[in-house]
C-alpha cells in the first residue's frame, strides 16, 4: 500500500476531528417489548415470514414492518461540534436528543448526519438519543427491506472549522503507464460564528484558506505520480491520499485507485487501455440469513462470493449500498454500477419512493455520490430502474434532473438507467435513452441490431437478463462491441420478491411470482447464481466458464422430470440441476449429465466404463450433455488433463462444520460463517439430507443466524433451530467485546458436532 505523505502546519492549539462507532447497547422498543440490542439491527428478521399477517406482502417476503424506537444514553463528548452519522435506517427516521427533535431522514437506503450539538447537556448529566423508525406504511419496497437501524451509526466530534463531510474528492484525469495526474479537492467548512483561517496540506503542497462565518470553500491540489500502479479487477492496487488542516490534530486519509476507463460504441469498454468484457450480477442489499443487518464481514463476503463466481461487476440494484461493500469492491477488484432508485414519480407500491422523490431526490443522490465518488470500483451511476411512467414525456425531464444532480457532485463517470418494455413499444423510448451516457437494457438486448442501426453511437449493456440465457448473452457481448456487458438477475438469492426464479411441481401453485396473491409458500427469490448459504449453483459454474479464459471443467446432473413430480419452470428459473449422483428408485432410467468446459473434447465414465466422448465448442454452447441410465457409483468426466468426479453418497453419518475463520476480533462486530454439511461415513455430502438441528453457542460469541437455503422454510433464520436442505445449512455467530473462546455445537439425530473459535483483542 503506497501512502501519499502530508505535513501538519502548526498554528493555534489543534482539536481532533474524530469518529467512533456508536453501535453498542441500545434499548429497542417494538410491539410493547423492550430489549437491549447492538447495531446493526433488523427487527423483521427475528420473526417468521407469515403470509396471513405479513404487511410487507409478497414483495417484502411476508414480514411485518411496523414501528420501533431505539434509545441510548451517553456522556457529552469533547468537541465544539458533535454529530451522529447514520449509514442507513429503514425507514422514515426521526432523531431526538434530550427530548428535542434534532433531525429526520426519509429514504431508507442513503446515509445522513444529524448535528446534535445544540441539544447536548453541558454538565455531567447523561444525554439520551432516541431514534424513531417508521416502516409501517406497507408495502413500500418490491423486495425485503428489513426494519430498523440496520447499518452502522457513528459519533463524530470536530472543531467548528473542519474538513467537511465527504470533503475530500480524488480524481485521476490523466493516466498513462508512465505517469498519472492526481487531483485532490478539499472542502473546508466553517460552522463557527466568526471568520476563520487555516492551512490545508496535501502532498507537501500548502494553501491558506480564509472562511467567513458559516462558509465552506473547496481548495484544489494537483500532483503527478510516476509509473503508477494501475487499479483493475485483476490487480486492485490502492493508493492513500492524506489531508491535514492546521486547526486539526488528526489527519484524514482517503483511499483511491489510479485507472482510466471509457465506453465507446466501436471499441467497447476500455479499462487502462485494454478491452474488458463485463460479466455482471445484480445484487440486492440484504445479507441472506442475516436479513438487512449490514455487518462489514457480511458485506465483504457478498463481494467475495461474486468475485469467486467469476463476475467482474456488481449492479447495486436498486439502491445505494454500504461503505463496507464498496471498500470490498475496491480492495478485492470488482467493478460497480452505483444505483440510486428503483422507481420515480409513478408508484410501483403505494408507499414507495414516488411519495418522496420531489422533496428528497437531490439530497439522496448527493448523499450517494458524495460518499462514494472516491471508489475506483464505481464506473457508472444509475438513476433508476424500469420506470413506470416511461411513456410520459415528463419522464425525460425527470431523467435530466436526476442526471444533473449527479453531475453536481461528479463529472468523471457516465450515467445509466435500466430501461424496459412490457409490450411491443421500444423505439419510442429513444428520447429517454438520449439522456443517458450508457443505455441499460432490462431483458431487451435482442433489440440491439435495429437500435444500433438507428443510433450507431449508442452504448448498451443488459442491466438485467434471465439466468438461463447465459450463453446467448455472453455471445452478444463477445460479438458486438457496442454491447459492453451483461448483468444477470441475480448474482445471489435474496429475501423478498417471493418465488421469483422458482421451479415447481405439478401439485404446487402454478405461475410466476407475480400472480395475484403471490407465492405464499415462498419468502425469497431463487434466481441467484449463488444461494443464501453461499453454495454456488451449477448455473454459476457454467456462467464463469463462459466468461473466463482459464481452463475449467465442471459436472452436474439435471433432476429427472417426474422424479419428484413433473417440473415446470418460470421466467427467471433454470432447470433444477445438482451436484448429485443420488437418484434412488430411478435405476436404469436415463438422466442427463451436463459437463461444462471449453476443452475441445470431453469423455464421461460411469464406474470406470466409458459412457461416451463428445466434441465441445461454441456450437454446443461449451456444454456436453450425456444421457446416462442411472446406476449408483461414480461419474468421472475427463477433458485433457482435467478430471472431475461425482459419487453416490451413502446414508447420513455425521455433521461437518467448517468456519470461514477460526479467530475473531473481540470488537462485537466480527462474524464467523460456519457451513453445515450432512456427510456419509466417507465424508461425502448427502445431497438430499433434511436433518432437523439445534445450535448452541457458548463463550465469547453469540448466535446471529442459523438456516438453510430453503426459501420455503418458515422457521426464523435467527432462531436456534434449522433443518438442512440438500444436505447443507449455514450458521453465523458474532464476537462479543471480551476475548476468550467460543464453542458452536449442533445437536441432531446424528452424533453431536462442534467447532471452536478464538476471540482475541
């Protein structure tokens, strides 16, 4: 990590500008009960989804919403100014300090800061902050939102003259392999009642600034870095810019990446002078079994899962994401489309953003862009998704206003929007598309040829696509430079939008997730390449193989139609396909075995007997399909020097627990994700095992969630009870503030299983 040095100019005695986590020990009141909670907190996820009473409806996953209050006491900290920064509260938050209203914020997905200085006690009495949260007007979201203070809260102190919030903006307007120009804009804010003077220092350059009472000024710096280490998804190198103000005894550091990129209808998407094909995933904000609780570790894990699944871009559909999520994209190497809103002035739900847009849109766009504009991962801003009023001429005015609000904060990135059509009209949206720098196509990329003929300069990406169209969409991007990427719906299974992506059997309720009354048996979406426990579905391995130049070989088995009942698909589903060679009762009947590879030829063996050899190329969609009469044993696929196997598992013999980390920090925030697998005596996962379990956590950790990927399971994911599904489940535990040890144990009809964790300072 390279650091850009800075020098403190000493003058009058300096005061610190500090920020400390304010998450612990809140009193939470809801439905007549009061408990102690630590943030992040989502009260919805602690209840079972209930179609009979769930106010959020099918879109919200049948959860309750409602109203809640958070109370916390604290001593008055030192500092001329004291503020509370909320990373996200869902939704309609009101902040009170010592009985007086200090601030409010409506949109649940953008951060906000409340100055609480005027309301604090000046003596030794403890202050009380109360945050009232109102998520009772339902439905207001088309997916699971969660309810409460679900992101971090920070206590900030500062002198009256300070660096403004999000007041350091780093850009790299000129980048070559030999040198890069770095520009740093520093905004200094004077909240004092008198004029103030200070010196700003960046990279040895100093500028003096004089500010009138209540004034803010931006000072610009520029310097050159020789032979810069360029940021890219394959090499996500970060620099650090450090800024000091002579009136502060603290420095402010901002990470940034040096990279150049461009979008062009003839060349495609260019990053650091090289063409990059974009394979993207739409990702909602929830963290699966944790609901909306945005722990840093959970946010980082989502990005890592998408990286490991072969994606190089994430679209934050359809709202601003968290700071931790974008930090992970920067450090792990993931491109990002930062999206502001789902809809605009015409409602999709009765209480959605259409009720707020006229009063809040500029504030919310600025909150997103100002916070996130230093992230090298972000290559585009998105202003909306599938706007209902798209046939009204006024929609163009709205699009221009939203784009203008972005450009007020950042002119270094293009603006996009996800356009769609639910009828035969499409070309009538050309004036709307003209507002955008890159045009997003939701499920409409088949219109590309005539659109390109009409407007050869138009740059396109498919901002949503059906999972099963993986090959077709790879081919579009591979063959046409003006189509710069495909972004599948979705990268991860998520809560809410109940039943999208489901396949179903003949005795289940037919139709799509959006049929009248929804799909009440479901509380989540099964359209992700990766399920909510982190298991990669076969479609994930197939998609990664298509977009990668690295040699790969993967094998999976299509569930026979009729094995559990006649199978029906829906628009966002793929055929149920599993890493399983356990098909008891199907002996002698044919089963399709799929092998994914870019090797020119693949052979399949069953119990060491050759089933056949097939040629694989683009004409076969890089897929070999073998019809195999079922017989227990071992399948073996061979392509060149690569081999993969799939064996019949025996009866369940044990539970295997595997943690993503064995040591946690005693900070009350770190998480361990523990995979639960049902295995036979030889350690093979039993792919059909449904074993009821109960988890216990002892020592310096506490249980946060325990659940399988079964999105029809009504047991609350935060309870101690869970049932494995397809032989798997997930347990999540959280560290306490005390160092020591923790034991996670699971009881079931199988022998007890346990895993030990260390909790260190």
